[in-house]
C-alpha cells in the first residue's frame, strides 16, 4: 500500500483534522505484506531465536519463533472483503512469527453459529483464540470457561468487555470512530439538514457504540443537523437498500445517509444511485476500500471511514503470541512489522491499533480489502 494516508485526530473540536502518514505495505498478498512489515532488526532477532531454539520471554518483544502455535480467529461473518483483509494481515503475521493461523466464521450473521465455532476451536485445542463477538452476552460464559481452563482468549475488532477476555485488540476507539464519521458527514452536507442511519443487526455492541458516538457528536457540535426515521436495523445489503429507499421516500429532504456496518454500505449506496441522487444525498459508512470503491468512483460516496484492517489482523496474531508466551503488554509496545508504537491501556485491557482512517478517491486504490 502507498503512503499519504489521512488519519483522524480524535480530539478535533468541530473541523475534521487530517494528517498524512505512510501505511508501510504494497498489496494484500500475505508474502508481500510480511516482507514490508518485517524490519531488519526483527529478522535478525528471528535468526537468533531460531539458532537458539528458544524465545526470550523477558525482553518484551514479539516471539520471533512462534513455536508452531495454532491461533484461531472467529469473525462476525465470513466471506466479506473486510474480513478477507483481516485474514491477509493475520496470515502475514503467522508466516513472520512461525505460527499457524485459521480463520473461520459463520456464513450468516448468527450469534449461535459464532458460539458453536468458538466452542469447536476450544475443543480442538487451539493455543489461542481471538473473536469479534456479535453478542457479548451470549459468548461471555464460553470465553470465561475457556480462559479458566487455560486457553488464552482475546477479542479483536469488537469487544466483550464483561467477559474474562485477556485483551481487546481495538481498531480504534468507539468514540473516535463515531466522531470521525459525523465530522466528515457534517463537512459534506454543510453542517445542516436531515440525515438517516442504517445500522446492522440489533444489539451488536460495537455498531451501537459507534452510532451512540455519532449522535453525541451531532448533538453537541452540529445543532442544525437532525436524525430522521430513527436508527434502522438491517441484516444484510438487501435490507439496507430497502431501508435507505424507505428513508428517501418518507423524508424527501434528507441530505445524508449513514451505512454503519460494511454490509450496509453497498445497499445504502445502491439505493441512492438507483434514485439518481448521487451528489444530492451524501453516503458515508464504515465500508472497506473494496466495498466502497465502485461507489466512490461513481460519485455516490465521497469518503468511507475505517482503519487498516490488514494491520489489525497482523496485530491480533502478535497479541495472541504474547498471551500464549505469558508476556505482559507494556504501555507502549514495539511490534515487529508495524512502523509505530502500539499503545496499551492496562485499566481497560485495550491494545489500540490507532486512530480511524479516511478513504477517498485519492487513496482508495492503494488498498485491497
């Protein structure tokens, strides 16, 4: 991937603040990502550890030799570009650190199916399991049981904070994500007018937290903007298309629609495109570059808010190895393969990838996920 990415500053007052920064990867290929992410010093450390046949558990660095560990990740749904990108980064880390990575999730958005997969990985004896929980309430007991029986469990992409998970690998803070999206939407609509929100399935903790942060930002900073039609919950892109159509019919003066999860972004965008409202109704959401690209190219979307999901997958595998080998996370962690320190909040157990990222016509082609 190329440089000149724009990041959102979490503490922006009203205007959206952007800063350029390099991403450090060229493409989505796992081998290529591993080569780009791995630094020379880490390669040397890997050779030393291989020669000695033992990793130094006291130096705080990632394992250069992962010991052949088996690490699993359970996404919220399988087979969408977002989680394909996560897998690319995670596989690159697996190859770099000498572990085996397996990603398997439900074919549809289903908490019971996700729970069954989690319990299957536990019974198979995976050395560590990461999960992006759809419903924290239903998975908490299984997480607690697995940890009590010696299986390291971490959450990634979405959290289960009331469980005994040992760390949450967060893509960005919920408030930062909500504020970033609302700031950019406000910029696009001139900070005034009616907007609609098309969310994912009801009671998905991460999505609801983002929506809460959006509305908090709108109420405090953009008093001339108004949510109409309530928050619409959907299960897939077809539902999102119908809900966006309903919003445009019920509120003909609507100026912007948010597609919250990546599954809603195509449906909302298609509805606006079908209505020939590109340029009149702003569409924004948390869509991956591959999901948003055709709509950015057609002019339906100007921007999409997200993060570097390949790096999120990479960081998740590194964190899993740290848990397996019993190392404690530091307030600031140097992760071999990432070009910036990774912050850790011991009080919340959050390992933070970084601030949100804005994708637009200038950089959307630099990513493949």
